[in-house]
């Protein structure tokens, strides 16, 4: 339901593009995974079952959306290959979400990582907000008999910290981003900055729980992208 990882120069620098294909995650029965390694979902936006023949030309469709982007793990082939396991994929609207505003945010995150020692990132899908009753669309992929739920929202949170000589965190800053899962036209990711507190209230998660309480309380209240950039 979410993924978390550290991001720093050695994780994303390099040009190790993955030359293989998607695969079932190791150590987990494939019966618990949606088969998107034989084929992609091959489902158009607005449909609930795959189309055959399927063409992405001029059509909006559900892509195998990476939760941790492959560009964040290009230091070596092993790292980038791990981003192509089925459990790292959710059905994401491609052209005007995954390949648009979401990709812009991912690029901005790597730019931020270049300005600090380590950036801590967590991201995930949401089907219903806490206490919500949103309808969830289920789609049938081409290569499976199990239907995959389509998230209604996506979120991403970032953390920077300062440490003393003993490695203890002395201060921190966070920022969150929250998106409805829909097509976006001529919009920028900065319009969707929110506080980590907001995302916690909508997801029920306790993010960055290992921060000292007094530091966490202040850091997670920030919703200003510029403030986070300048930390």
C-alpha cells in the first residue's frame, strides 16, 4: 500500500537503463500478484476490461505505474531491476498523469536530492480516504483473471534532516503532495503541495514516526514547497 526509500546521489546517478521486462516479485506467490509481466493492463481509461488489439496511439490508458521510479535506482542493474517487480506497479493513467504531472514531481524530487545528503521518500496509492466511501474501479488486465483496483488518489511525502556530530536528528523539514487520480492539463505539481499531517489524516498512516516527537510535530505541519526547498 506504500513504499519508502532513501534517495541520494549513488542511488540515482548512472545510466543503467533496465533492458529486461517486468517480473513477478521474488518470494511472493504469483497468485497474490497481478500479472503485468506477461502484458501490461491493456485497458483504456473509462473501460474495465482489456481491449485486443490494443494501441496506445492517441488513447488514454492505464500504464504500469512505478511507485518507486526506475530513474531513482539507476546506479546498477540490480537496483533498477527491482523497480520492475509487479508489486511496484499500480494502474496509473498514462499520458496526463503518470507521464505528466506525476513524472514532473518525480524529476523535482531527484533535483531536491541533489541539494542534500539524503532525501527520505514515501509514496503510495489511496483507494478511499479515512472515513470515505469513494467508489473504486476494478479493471481486468489482459494476462490475468484477477481484477486490479485503480487508486482514486496518489500521495508522496519527502523528508530532510539535520544531524549533530553523533548522528542525532536536530531539525527536520517535510512536504507532501496529494493528487486525485485523473487527467491533468497545464497544471504543475506545486499546486498540490500539502502538509504531511494532511496526508496522515487522509490515509491513517503515521509517517516519519521515528523522528523525535517535538521535531516531527513542527516538521509535518509544513505545506510550503519553497520552505522545504530552502531547508
